[in-house]
């Protein structure tokens, strides 16, 4: 009741203020120019040219939310605004002659001498009046949870609003395509330069490999290395066999040399000799004949003298044959020793040849790998250059 009494007491002031406010509102609504807002919707897709086969690089270039924020700033940037004004020829259009659209707060700030934010860009550089007026009418409204963006443009003329928002969207698409084209073009030029450099490296590596082949006399290094390894393996086996044979014959020769005059007859090598065994059989027969004749004849009988002479001759032959067997064992030992030395010398020569071949194979392999690597890089660059050029 007290509040109502206060209002009733001051009803004149309240009614006067209400009437004045209503009059101002009616006057503002009837005198303010209507503003039309045109809207178009665009899709902002993260499509980065595949210039280099590096997934991490592409993802780094594409980025996340900062990519979309960048595109939003580009939509409201001075570049698109100036190009739209120039395309629509709005430099002298009455629509933009009124200057940037400002809310009441910005008008109050402008009244106190502070320039509105639409007059300068983010770097602080002043905009042209038409571009500033055009830019003040742009509104970017991204739809949450999607890559769709609503572009709004406010204007007093509805046709100007529709033309401006369509031109802005078309210029943004052209700018995106131009950016991709510029990126691909620069990448193609860069790849072409690298391709020429890589081609020079391939030619240099191939020339170095050919010069090494001619200097070292290499025709087929792989086949030559295989033959040397095969020869080395065969000689190692032959040397092992020759050493085994020499050891056996050396042992036999040493055993014969260590036997006394009466012991050599029972030596297995002598016992295995067919001439010695034949002579011993003949000696046994002669000794039997001597014993038979000794029973009836005297020592001076011609038959006894003949038989005893034959016995002595046979014994001499046996001794000679035994010496021949010993000499043959010595000869075989020396032959085996010479064969082992000859094969060992050949093995050492082949080992030196194998070492030289391995050294050349290492140098050859290094040069060949250099050629193969440069060829592969050249092929990759050539393929990537063609793909980038096609894109």
C-alpha cells in the first residue's frame, strides 16, 4: 500500500516518462531504415593437396579447430571484402556510402572520438570506406557439430544483401581453389628442381660405377665371386686330402726308415709286395732243392754249386726289391709332400684372389647401392611430380 501510494503520489512523473519513451520508440521505429539479412550456407572441408607422401605433414597442415578459426577469419578478412566490393562495383554505391553499420554502443564510442573496429583490420591497417562498410555487414555463423557455416550479410537493399553474400561465398571458394592451385604449382616447381638434381646424382653414380668396372676389369662381379668361392672350396678339400695322404705316407716312410736290416722283411709293406713274395717263394723252392741235393751230393758238386748260386742271386734280388719298396715309399712320401705344397700354394693364391674379390665386391656393392638408391629416389620424385602436376 505504501508503494502504491508513492506511485499514485508521483503518477504525473511516471506517466510523463512512459509517454516520452513510447513516443521515442514510435519515432525510432517509423524513422529507422529497415535492414535486410541475406544468408547462404557453405561447406568448409579440410582438403589439403597431397604434395608429399607424409601423413604427419598433411595432418599438421590441416590442423584442428584452429583451421576452422582461420577460415572464419578469412571469410571476414579484408581481402575477400575488397575483392567483393570490386566485383560488385560497390565503391560508389549508395548502400555503402552510409559507412559501416554500427550498433548504438559503437555509435556512442564514435561520438566520443574512438574509431569503430570495422574501420581497421586485425593488423591495425586502415580499410577503404567501401571495404570497411562491406566488412561491417558480414556475419559468420558456424553450425555446431558440423562443417557447415552460415554466411549473413546485412544491407538496406535486399538485392544488394543477396548479391553480396553470394559473391562472398563464391570468392571464398575461388580463393580456396586458388590456394590449392598455388600450393600445387609451387610444389610442382620445387619437385621439378629436385628431380633435376636427383637425375644428375643418378648419372654421377652410374658413371662412377662404370669407371670402377672398367678400372678393375669387372664384367660380372657376382658370377666371378661365385667362381672364386667355388674354386676356394674345392682347393680346401684337395689340400685336406693331400695333407691326409702325406701324413699317412710320411708315417709309413718313417716306420720303414726306423726298421733294422732283419726287421724290414716282416714289415707289412714288404710283405704285401708281390715281387718280394714271388722271390721269397722262389727262394723257398731253391732252399728245398738244396736240402734234397745235400742228402746225396757233396758241397762241391756242380748241382749244389748251381743251386747255392741261385739262392744267393735270389736273396740279392729280395734285398734289392726290399730296397726298391723302401725307395718307392720314400718317393711316394716326397711326391705327396710336393703335391701338398703345390696345392697349399694354390690355395693361398686363391685366398688372396678371394680377398681381392671380396674387397672389390664391397666397393662395387657400395657404388651399386648408391646407384640403386638414387634411381629409387628419382623414380619416386618423378611419380610424385606427375601426380602433383595432374592435381
